[in-house]
């Protein structure tokens, strides 16, 4: 049974935020969030109910305001990657499901922030910031995960009978899967082909409300770490032309721009989990007695903890660099974000595995923190671009230099 997250062995330090990547506002943000996150007690037995609970709490606490710009109820003039990184790292340290709830609010509404019309932004973003509307990002399909151009969901346009020449509606047909917040979201940013022969250049984006006729969100996907995921089925799902996001056939670029903002924050979530695993390992090593001394007294233990600490810090530096580069506008950050995402998720897997090993039999006991972290981290190496995809992005960028 997935139980409520137990308290951390000790409050996490924010000393690492003295790095020059951050300013005083970022440090104040983290220092305010740490005690708030530590004080939350959420029953996570039911992932859907718990995710709704986290969204409401994050909204009431004002933390979701960092998912949208100030013009629509946000905390800052524009989306700030470093703020997103600090929020996700801290939340993931305490509860990966809390991080998930926060991240999906940002990712699910990110395309509206970037390309939504004033009417679309006014209608959706304030509700996202207050935790009153749950957002979702619907890109992946059964045969089109990393290969976005292979998507088969079609959006057929229709014209009014008056002959104005302007499209007045679209009809969506197809399947989306592995959709985070599927089944609990109030609206979905959906990507579909308006030009079936156009590959990635024929994709458009739409805002589809959950109660739209022709949309079925009931197929829940059960995964190893409880998260609300679902398969969406569109069966001649009719939407007005006013829900088109940005330009027709501009959906692929919009999806990539949205993912670029949040990819570094995926690295931050992995970093938060790795920091928690390291803290659990240190706490356990200091308390566990064997052969007349503590586990921490053994040189082999010290060596493992030293390796874990180095893996955490190397991931942190790449993650913070990617966020800093995007915020300061010094370079395009696609490759840097890919480096951060790849390194942080792979390093976190290693750190959590070593932490579990140090716990011995207690590490595999259901309900222990390292056991749940072991399940939670695995999906981060896949979603929003698997490690292998990040390798291709980095390699291509290096070869083009």
C-alpha cells in the first residue's frame, strides 16, 4: 500500500543555493517552501484523490502561481526556469506525487502561456494558478512517443455553411496515451494533425475541455509508482475553432518550446529524489549498529556515500546551469537541458539504488522511503524524452557546432 510520505530524517539544507546561478529572490523562495512542504501530510493511497489534494494545497499555498505569468495571476512576470527547478527539487524531496501535481500544472498550461490568445489565457491560467483547474498535456500516442511526427490523431476542419472561408470547428479522432493527469484534468492541451501528410509540420494544438462530447478519459493506466495516468480516446470530438492554440500547423514547435521550459525541471525532480535518498542513507548509516560500531564507521559505507554525494552535486550543477541559461537568455538551451535531464535522472537512479542497498532488507520493505523512491525514479528516465533521446539531442548539437 502506498502510504503518506514520512517526515524527512532532517530538514533539507538550502546551502547549495549560494551558487551564483541564483539570486536572493530564488533563495527566499526555497527557504519559504521547505518548511511548508515538510508540514504537509497527504494520504497518497489513492493517487487520483491525492493529486487533486496536492493541487488544491499548492494553489492555496501560492506555489502554483509560479506556473503562470503575473498578468494572469502568476508570481513573476514570466515563467522562470530557476524558480521551477527549486520548486520541483524541494517538492520531490518530500513527495514525488506533490512534484508531479505541481509540474503537470505548469506543463499542461505551458502551451497556453506561450501561444494562447488573450481570451484563452484569461479563461484558463488564473484557474491553474489558484489550483481550481487541473491541466494536462496530451502529446504521446501508442505508436508516437519519441517519434512525434508519427502521431495519428487527426483534427479535421469544417467550414460554416455561409461560405465565409474561415474554419469554424474541428473534429478530433484518435488516441493519446500515457497522459499525466488523464482522467482528473479539467482541460487538455491536445496535439493533432491538421495536415496528415505534413509530418511534424502538419501538427496543431487545441485546448479540449474534459467534458467535451466525444472525449473518453476513463481508461486509467496503472504503473509501478502511483500517478494518475490515462489513455484518451477521441471519437469525432467536435471543438470550435476558437480553441486552436497558436497557428494552425504550428503545434510541433509549440510542443517543443513547452518541453524546453520544463525539461530542466524534470532534472530537478530527479535531483530532489536523489537528495532525499542520500539523506535517508546518511541517517540510516549513522543509526544502524553492527559488529560493535555503526554502519557509517565502515570505509565501504563512507566510499558509497561519497560517490552518492558526487553524483548529486554533478547533477545539480548541470540542472542549475540549464535553468540559468534559459532565464538569462544567453544561449539556446535544448542541448544543455538534455544534458541536465539525462544526467540527473540517471544519477538519481544510481543514488537511490545505492541508498536502498545500504538499507539492506529494510530497503525493500513496502512503505519504506527508499523503496518508494526506487519505484518513483524509474519513470523519470523515460518521460519527457527518454535517456536515449537526450543522448541523440546532445550528440546532434555537438556535431553541429
